[in-house]
């Protein structure tokens, strides 16, 4: 949804190409332990304050323009062979001239090999 006090133009792009993009392999193999699910990147001109949630684990951080952060989980291949991880990103600016808020969700399937 979008709300504005004046006219705006909105383009729909792939999730990885948005202002706050999520670049993910939607199906990947791992040997366990620390596994990178995706990369979150700030492709805009403002700093975004990010709340990232993956299966109930939440972390917060800021991304300056051009910065990126990896979304990583600890996969225990001794107790599971496959798992599905939902990544939820809530990104928001904090500026006196007006805030921008972006919510995005993606799912990654992981298989232990």
C-alpha cells in the first residue's frame, strides 16, 4: 500500500531490485552450521533502519546507501534434512521531511547434503 500527500509514481520491480532489495537463492544446499540465505541491500539514497526476522530470530541494524547485510542462519544438519526459512524485512527511514517504510517477505528452502 502507498500513501502520499501529493502525486507519486510507483514502479514494480523484482524483489532484489527494490530500494531495499532481498537477493535470495530460493532453494539451496548446505552442509550445516552458518548458512547464508540471502543478502539485503540498500539501493536507495537514504539510510534504512532494518528489522530482520527469520523463523522467530530477530536482529536490527542500519544500512547506509550502497550497503548490504547477509541473512544467515545456523542449520543443524544432524537433526534435520530439509527446512524452509521465512525471511521478513521491515525497513524504515527516520527523517523530518517524511518517512519511507518497506516491508518484504521471502522464503528459502534449505536441504542438508
